[in-house]
């Protein structure tokens, strides 16, 4: 994953490099420091876009997803209750197609759980815990209202439903190495059950403008 930033130090482009070699590019448009649109491309071809609508806060109340022809695919409604965010998705006829939920800790700063559902089927559940007190490796993350954090989770569990309804699980421990400013430069990911090293992730930064 790689980020580019604009002159306001906001994410302007996010690149996601898949293990299969495909590259997903997401371009963000802002009104001031508020993201109002993201365009998603796969290997250079526009796939879809998402536009956000706001009231008087910096958290969106709704969004519209469009295909590569600019036609509406679905509508999204966001609701907020305490430290919980609900993302309800509807098709063009107004029929519910999924409800995703995001839960933050008592401070409201770090996400601790996200559940992604489609047609009342839980597809993915991710839980985060044991946060450090260092600044998050993803600076000025554009979707901070639903999946943001100011620190780094050292424990992460994943439950996902894969092909054929089979449920896959992971329960990992993240060990960070930090730079002089306190930002993670490396994360070693271990399986909690076996303590085996699963992967190593490295992070690089550039000075803010």
C-alpha cells in the first residue's frame, strides 16, 4: 500500500498492490479538509466512484456509489450513536443490501471492531486491541470517521467467510519497531497460537509540507 499527499498533507491517492500484481488506485477529492469523492481504478481503468454528503459536521450522513459510467449503483446512509457507526447500503430501488458496523473505544479515537455484512450474512469481522501510545502509521487516513485510529493496534483478529461458506480465522500479534518520532517503521506479525512469524510489513514516511 502506498499513499500520496496534497499540499494540505491530506491523502490524495492511495495505491493498493495485490499479490496477483493488480494495482488498485483511489483518487480523493476534498472540500477543504473533508473528503467528498473517491474514484477507484483497477490497472488504470475506472471501476467505480463514491461521493459523500455532509450536514454540519465532518462526518458524512450519506453517500452515493456509481459505476464507471456514472450511473448510480447504491446509496449509503451513515448513522452515529455513541462510539458506534452504522453504514447501511441500499440498491437503486431502495432495498437493503447490507449493513456494516464500526465500533470505537471509549475515547472514540481507535477502532476496536468492524463487521461487514451482505444480505444479513456476516462476511468479515475484524477486532483490534492492545493499542500502543504511538502515532498511527496511516497518517490523515481519509475514512477516519469509520475505520480510523490515532494509535497502532498490537492485537488483531479476523474472521471471514470464504467460498462455500467456509469460515477462516486469524488471530495475530503485531510487534512494532519505531523511528525517532515514534512512528512505526516495521511490524512483525505473529500467529498468537503458534508464535510463528507470518509476515513483516515496513513503513516509510516523508516530511509533512
